[in-house]
């Protein structure tokens, strides 16, 4: 099973990079899409954050887009995806645990719930920075019945920190290859 998951992620990454090479003038459009997909509940388990970093670094180093263009787009995609997860969690509520999706991913969900129990609202920021639970934590926070306003403010902070880190990684990788 792990081979299929890894193979599927690699296939998605290859498709994205091929698209990028063939569509450089419109490649900036893919940044918010990738930021959304890598944190999207379910889909985020297949789309690696490394592909967003790679695409963003290529856009920056090839001077197709500036950091001032890339980072707000990445922030927007991440923020929307986190909110989708949060509201899906609020909508599903406790019955979420009995879905086929949850049953297949019980280990990640348990990690996410333990993280939320331990850190409360701070789990939103921590979850955004930890790839293993990034797509699960917002949904679990929604399932827990957390306040919408508290989640939004925590997510603004979390996405801001994540976006700053993405910018630093892009600059660092550019300097590494310069």
C-alpha cells in the first residue's frame, strides 16, 4: 500500500512539473492551486509540499514570478484549504470518525486529535507546519467544535508563518544553486 501512495504522489508531481515546463508564462497560476491541494483534506495526503516548493523556486529562479507574487498566492491557497477542512469538520462533526475516509486514515487522525488536545488553538499553527498532519488538523479542529473566529485568527497566524518559511526556503534554494 505504501508503494502505491508513493507512486501516486510521484505521478502527480511529475504531471505538475511537465505542465510547468510547457506553460511557463501561466505557471504562476499553479502556486495557489498547489498550496490548496497540499493541505486539502484527503488530497493533501497525495500532493507533497515539496512540489509547491520546487515549482515556487523554479518560478523565482527563472524570473517568471517574484516573491511578492508567489507568496501571497501561496498564502491564499493555504488559507482557503485550511478553512475548507475546518468547515468540513464542523459539518461532519462526530460522525466523521465513522466515514470510510477516517477509517482508512485512523493513525493520522489519532495523531491529529492528540496534537489538538495537547496544544489547543496553537495546534492550528503547529499543524500547518507539520506535513504529516497538515491536511487533517483543520478538519479535526472543526470536528472539535472550535470557534470560527479563533480558528480564523489562528490560521491567519499559521499561514503567515508558513508563507514566510516558504519564502526563506525559496531564497535559500536559489542561493544554493547560484
